[in-house]
C-alpha cells in the first residue's frame, strides 16, 4: 500500500512539473500581451517583471484606440485597468463586436475620497444638509467659495469615476441615471461651476500634490482615490490642515483584468492577476483581500457605486466640453 501511494505521488508530481514546464515554454514562445493602465503607477513596473509583454499607457488612450479599431487583432491579450473601462470600450464598439468578453472580479479596490482644507470644511458644514460632499462643494464653487479639483477625465481614467461620483451626489445619491439627466439646466450650471472652479495645474504633480505643495493656493479640495490620498497626506507637512472625507454615495475604483476569454484568459490570470501583482497593488495603497484597510477607514461597498459605463463615457465627454 505504501509503495502504491508513493508511486501515485511520484506520478502526480511529475505531471505537475511537466505541466509547469509546458506553461513556462508557452510563455517564452508566445508571451501574453498586456496593456497596463498608466494610472496604476508602480503596479505596471511589477507587471514588467513577469513573463508578459507589457505596454504602459493611460487608459483613456487605450480606450480611444480600441474603440476605433477595426483590426482583427487588437494588439493585446489583456488589459489591467480600473473598471469600467473595458465595458466602455465595448459600448463604443457596438458595430465591431466586443473585445472584452472576460472581465474578472476586482483584483484590488480603492474608495474615491475628498481631501478638503479643514477651514473649508468648517465654513461649509453649517450650510450642508448632511455632509460636506460633492453636491455641497459644487454649490460653494458656484458662489466662489470653494476651488475643488480632480484629475482631468480627458487625460486620466480615474477622472471619469470622480465626476461620476460627483454627479450621482448631485442627483441625491442615485446611480440610475441616463444621458438625458446631463441636459437638465440646473445640473448643467452646477457641473460647469464645479469643473471651472479651479485654475489649471501649474506643476507636473497630481491635483492633490499640487494642493498640498502650494499650500492651497490652487485647490482647497481634491477628489482622488484612497490609494493616493492616504500615503500622500501621511508625508505632507500640512496634513493636519486637511480632512479626508469618504463622500456618499461611496464609490470605488476597481482594478480588473479584462480579456477575450479562452485559454489566453487562464494564462493572463496566472501572469497578470497572480500574487505578485496583488502584492504590488497592496503596496501601492489599494485594498486587496487579506490585507488590512487604512486605520479608521470605512468598509467597502458591495459594488463600485457608480453610474453605468455608458453614462460615465458621456459624462467624460461633457467634462471635456466644459473644460475647454
């Protein structure tokens, strides 16, 4: 019996080793091609150390290219990117057919947050019905009492998520929105004031870095993700003058790995969705299962809490028009 068990274990081990060798040979001979959203920062550097052939570029650049492409080969096997950008691409490609039939569950998540100058929070709180959030900031911007900012949705994939959260807040927290809502005059005036409240960035840093680096000379409130805000604020000399808020409805940026499915999807998950990439995401401040959340941070919602992908794409176009 012992000899039989030992023999079976040896056979199983040899099969596993052979399978691993076959996969390594396949990865060397025909490596998977992964586009990594530049918005993920050092996570893309970790991906470069895998067996994949990696291209790093802003997600909006990838989306614009893939949305127009009619080629049989899209030039990639997978896309590591914040959701719902794969769905946005497929909506744009209605006539060409979907590219991303396999979008995996989030590898990591990060709440959308507001970093607000403490004195601004104090001055706005009495007039805000429930909390200092996007609706209240937009009202204050229209009255020249606040200068909120965020990354430009035309340049950064996260910008569309931020304005999506802000717009949902304007409509009472509802994410069941349609493009006809964007045409309402009261909303249009509010959104224009919000987007034009702050001057253009003067440095090469993010809006949050510029707000802190200029000691609030440009912005006095910035919408970003927790993964950026927590470490940047921790190292800032003016961190005690900033309040970090989790506005409602709580929304999240969720990093996903998207592909066309099939055997390539399995190889992609092994290469670009494995433990090394999850660790890189956690090290970059994203929330990953099994890792503790930042101290005093609220729990994540069950979904991303954002309007539909099609609505976010239309909202991105509206933001581009308003910012001209």
